[in-house]
């Protein structure tokens, strides 16, 4: 695996995840109480023996850079690294990345090391566990120029994906983005017996969806990027490669979720709270890594918690109730607070007693959730101060509305932006 370079695409402005991307890039968004989205692809790489990794981003990358620097440090003898390639003006280029392919094109010099034979392209906003060595094996055994990971899905779900058409050897013959009609589905449907024959139960799944995970022969990638002006992998380079190169499919049958929207992010987090979550963050053979924090254990003083994730350094006071929720690091939850089906991302620091006293004297809520507050169906970003007896509930079942600069409703979910302050008795 030493001859493989990995590029993790950090995404653009992350508008579909706004306001979680108001102050940070998409890969830096917190996940499952103590992780960040970027931890998923980076952990998969480490568990697969890949340790030469670049993360490409251009928007609000400070917190992402800080997290990577504090978390992913390899010893001097391994030759490994995780480095950030932020968009920058150079003697050759004076423009921002224009798409995923253009981002790689502007950094070609980093992949033209003679020791690199293959380039693995990953997304920074997906939740899954994959051993990329299996994908490399598929690529080499089939003498492919490009290999793409594919997930079997039912026809009625195909309209949300790019669907591939294959020949009997697994070579990709065609690609259709989000097919919706019966005629379109007929063009890309795969015989379920072909999937079964490769050791993956089809269970009625007759379409193969692109996961946006690509493995290129290095020379082929350099060739297509230097000879074309294509800007996007999924929409341009991949479909064009089908016509000119051998593109092979690699079947994957594990949990996979694109969490690039508020709704998918919210649902994926709450699913992790179940007693039988569809995705386990900590199996011994392939754990998900993140920054090590030296925080005290969380303290529960008469609080009731059911089917929830509670990170380190939290304090839950008497009468507090947390149900089916994700509670991030350093959360302070007051007396008789009710939190249901919500995500609280926590705080970056512990507030000092003098600071708390100053806030109370000034009539400003201290960090945390004030006594008697009710939160239901919400995402509360980091460092938010919520006063006493507030009600953060979408009682009117609105789908999308900007309440103010700091609170908005997206896909029916109330989102409170980072560093927001909600005074006592606040209501939607």
C-alpha cells in the first residue's frame, strides 16, 4: 500500500449543511458526540494501511487544520502524513478550485512522485467503514485504469444516486445520474444473480450506485486532468473515463451514508444512539480515530438518560432527561432540562467560575443549557448559550424558515448556529 496516495476531497461551501458550515468546512463538522466527519475517511485509510494522505479544501479550513494537526501524527520512520492542501494562488493559478477534479488538477505536483502508482479519491462527508485493500485487489486483478466503489440499491431508491451499467466481467459500460423513469432504470439495471455470484446477497437490489470513491492508475489520472478541462469527478471525469479506459466496479455491501445534508446528518447521528446502531464506531479490528482529549468523566446527578451518546466532560443536573440524543464534549445541562431527539455539539472549553458569575451579573446565560429548558428535534452547534425555561421545539412543523441570524429551520429540524446566545424564556 506504500505506492498509493490518498486524496480526501473536503467539498465546497457546504451549503446543504448550513448553518453547521457557517464557521467551519464540511469535513470539520462534529459527528457522534466526539468525532468529526474527516475522521471517517482518515480512519479507514489508517486501518487499510494507507498513511500518505492529502485533504483538499478551500473554505473555512482553520478548525479542520487544527484538528488534523492535533490528531494525525505518524512516527518519523513510517513516512506517513496527513496534510491539508488549501486552495491558494500560485504562479500558475490565481483562481479557487472550480470543482473536485479541478482541485486535484491544481495540486498535480503532489501526486507525480515516481513512487506513486495509484491515487485513491475519497469524499469527506460520508459515514462508512471500508478496507481499501479489497478495492486495490479488485483494481489490480482486473487490470483496470479506474475502479469505482458501488453499493447495491433497490430500484425505488436509484433516483437518489448515480447508477452504473456493467458487462458480465464487472466493467462499467454506462452511467446515468439519478434515473427516475422506468425506461431510464431499464438501461442501468443489473441482474441480481450477478451480484449474488460475487458473494454479496442481492436481496432484490438490482441497481449499483456510485459511492464517489475512485481508485486511479496515477498516469491515467494525470493524463485525463492535463488533457481536459473537466471540473468534476462524478459528473465529468468518471463518465468520460468509461468511454476511453477500463473502468471496473468494486462491490461494497456495508453501511454507507452520505451525510452532506442537514436531514441526513441529523438522522445518521440519532441512528448511532440505538442499542443496535447500524454503524459501530469502535470495533476492535477497525476503530474510528479522533483527537485524544484529556477530559474528566461525565457526571450525572439524578439525571435520566436513555438511548443516547454522552461524550466526556459533561455534567447533567438533577431532573435532567436526555432521550435518543447526542451530547458532545463539555456540555452542562441544568436542572429539569428535557432533551429529545437532538444533537448538542458541546463546547470547546470549560467556563471558569469567575466567567460564569460575570455572565449572570450581566444577565447573560452562561455556557450550557439553563434550568427548565426543553429541546426537541434540534441541532445545537458548539459554544451555544441557552437560558432558563427556553423552548426549542418546532411546534408548527415548519420545514424551512430563518428565525434570525442564529436560528433557522431546515428540513423540519431546528438548527442553532455556533456561538449563539438564547436568553431566558426564548421561544421559536
